[in-house]
C-alpha cells in the first residue's frame, strides 16, 4: 500500500517492501519476512543490514531466530530533511555550475507531471516576464494545484509579470485563474480556441498540445526551444495579437522586458 510512497522518499524497492512488511507485522524474523514478501532470504539479510545502517530498523535478539523491528516512520521525515540540508549546502555551487554553460539553440522535451513542474521552475529561474498564448488555466490542474501555491508565492516575491491571452472558455470554465494574473490578461475570440498553447519566457519558448481547460493528458509532453531570436519573434507576434484583442480597459502589454 505504501511501497511507492517509500520509494518516492528515497528507499529502494526492497527496502520499501521490507519496511512496509515490518510496519504491518510489528516485528518479524527473516523467515517471516521471506514468507510475506517477494524477496529471497539472502537479499533480505543484505537489505536489512543497509536499513539498520540508515536507522530504519533495529535487531532484537531472541532465542532461536532473531527478529527485526521498524523504527518510527518519523525517521523517514528525518532522512528526507537530512538530504534536503545536504542539497541546500551545495545548491548555490550547483546552480553556478549549471549557469556557467550557455544553453542556446537547444530543443528538448518535458514529459508529464514532473515535466510541468520543471517548466514552472524554469519561470522562476529565468525570472523574466512571461507571455502565454492560448492559456487554459493549467496552473490549477488537479495534479499540480498543490504545487502551484508555492510557485505563485515565489513568483510574486520575484515580481515576475504575466501577460496572458486566455482561451475564450476560461471565462465560464475556469474564472478562478484570473486573480493570479492580476489585470494583465485578455481573451482570444471564441473561434480561435484550440487544444494548443505557446508560452514565452526569456529565451525559452514552450509548445504545448493536447490540452483542455484546466487539464492535460496523462502522457502529456511538450517541446521546449531555447533560442533568443525565436523567443523575441514570438514576443513580437504576441504583442500583435494582444493589440488586436478588444479589451481597452486592461493594461497594454509592455515591450520586450
């Protein structure tokens, strides 16, 4: 039931399976663990030794066969925090190393939920005005809506501006997205709604497809082009579309940031 969770927290598959089994059993011998898991006896010993070193289980000496007992699951939180602290100690160095290599003229693919999160992290990292064409309220997509508040707080702190051309249907199907872009939004005419979108941030252009209002498909993937000339061109076309959209009360889009 919790094996996938434990793996996401950094345990190997065998570690996750044994830890769950020990939680369910309270304590167990290697023979018992061999019966209730799909792990062979020799591997169980090796895995339990690693888990003992990590502080996830401890040995109980018994007459006959020794038993193993799991530690409090709060230990998992401690392990995650230790890794996070370790990363934070070196994050500035890693970021400097990443930025030291120019990334111009690249084309790559982002996939699925984690790809979408990487895209949102790009917006924060690039720290430039973002332009959205054919926006569909995907920030509030069910699978990423818990990630979005942290993103929005940080984007606000960095004073990142968003200029958005929404699909017409946003007005009735997802009006709750509008406060997040303040007044810098307009709606494309109804006959120009599509299942695609184009986002421009800094020297990045994102091409998204197979979209619906506030929803992307399970196997969602989108193309990213890193090229300053292409990004500048799309910003120019964005301004042309913005100027054609009839909403005179809204703030006029700025020129290139």
